[in-house]
C-alpha cells in the first residue's frame, strides 16, 4: 500500500513562505523496549534511551557553534496535550521557511522524513496525513479556547540582576534535571482534570557577539568590595554568577533558543505549573539552582500575540531582561535542552494514572 504524504500547512509572511507539519509519536510496549537494550539491566535500558534522545536533539543543530544558523533554520516543538477521558497525546510539530511556496513544501517534507528516520526507535512515529489529524496534534482547538492571559504561561529559569564582588550582574539559572524527574511532568499532566498542553519550542542558535561581550564584562569588570552594599551580600550570589558565565562562554557549545509554555483554557494554575517547573530546574550537588519563574501575558493583546506565535512556532523574545540581551532568557545549551525536551519513558509498571493515546485514525 502506498504511503500517504504528510499534511503540510502553508502560509505566506512577507517575502517568505512557512510550511508546518505534525507527527504523533507513541511509546512502545515495555517488552518491545527491552529488546532495544545493549546493556544488562533496566538502568542500562534507560541510559541508552536517554542517549538516543540527546543525539536526536544534537542533530537538530545546523552549522557550527561559531557561525549563525541559517535564517531558514528548522524550528521544532514537542507538544503534549491532555485530553480528559483519553490521555496524553504526544506530538512533534516542525516548521521550515523558504522564499517560494513549493520550496517551503519540499523542505518540510524533507525535514519530516529526517525526523521520522532519526527519531529514537523507542517510539513509533506517525506523520499527520489529514488536516483533522494535523489540527488535533498541533492543539488547534485548545489554542483557540485560550483567550485570556491566565490561560497561558511561560516557564523560565529564575533570572535577576544581583550585586556581586564585580558589581551588578545579570544571571539566570539552568535547566537541569535527573534521569527520572520528567516522570513528575507526565503524572501531573496525565492526571490533570481539564484540557491542557505543554509546548516546548526549539531552534538552533549561537551566542552572539554582544551577548558574549556582556558576559565577559561581568567576568572582568571589578568593583572594590567596600562599594558593594552590605544589604546585598556578594559572595553567595557569586556562586550563581560564576557557573553561569563559565558555561555560557564555552566557544564550542551548541546553543538553542528554547521556550516552555503551558496552556489551559480554564487557567494555568500554580498547582499545574509548579510541579513541572520544579522537575525542569532541579538542584544537584555540583550546580546550585535558584529555581524557575512562571510568567503570564501582561494583557489580552499580549495573550493574542503569544497564541499566534505558538500557532506559527515562533520563538519571540521574552523581553524579561534588558532588551538588547533579551535572547539570554531563552538561550540554552545542549545539556539544558536535554533536560527539558524530554520524551516520556515509563517503567514496566507504567506511571500511576497516566495513559498515552495510541495512533490516531487517519
């Protein structure tokens, strides 16, 4: 039987065309997963699966870390939709841009083939071949019902301007987790009583010159300690700033722009956002974590802009820090992306109360 071509949504914006496609992915039965194992126990099975996930993310980077990725670079989103009475619907949504309509469509089909060919084989993956399947995987109905600012939220690493021994410094935390912390995310979403969506958008990027200079200045500009207000102890904050600067100034790291959004037409509550944010910003013995922030659109106009951006898979600047450095709120390295862009990998007994939806009929 001849395979049907993936459904591609085309739209024109200015001088370029955008093409979007969607794929559903499903967790394979545990007895099938065991056959993938190279090691000798369940711990090896998990470690190998996580390494396949990391390689998949690493493969999304185009070019090299010192050259700006193409303006037509791919954008990829992981979307997990909670459908009460059914379970969790897992999807990848991809987009590409091109000067001409047919070129955009051809590039989208090529990218879709790449994803289905290289996606970790712990899952089955099924491109949407109809508009109905595309709309369900991209969450069109849920997005349309998110009208108020309270119905959307962005999860950010904690960030702040603080005083250190070198003067005033900007710092944000890190996305970091353990091997099984994401189980809390799936349990929270899988047991949520109302429709909701977790959307994680990813695009390759580099640390630009002005951003690198800003970080270098924080590292080298020295202010006498006596000039630092005693109301703001410097030394504890240095323990946040130094790892941040050292990690960001590594010239060979792969960087991505990444944004994490939660959507719920009934309102994104603290009880929904907090368990997920905590799972993505865990503290460990080697790296302190100041935690995370939950930010809502400021007004209904901003909410409409957020919704339109999510529909088009755009990563708009967060504008939380100084405008010339707004990308730093969204910039993440490969290790951080691997902590957040995490695919569910349930144990043999499954996760309490969590059901993953099987392949959609098309």
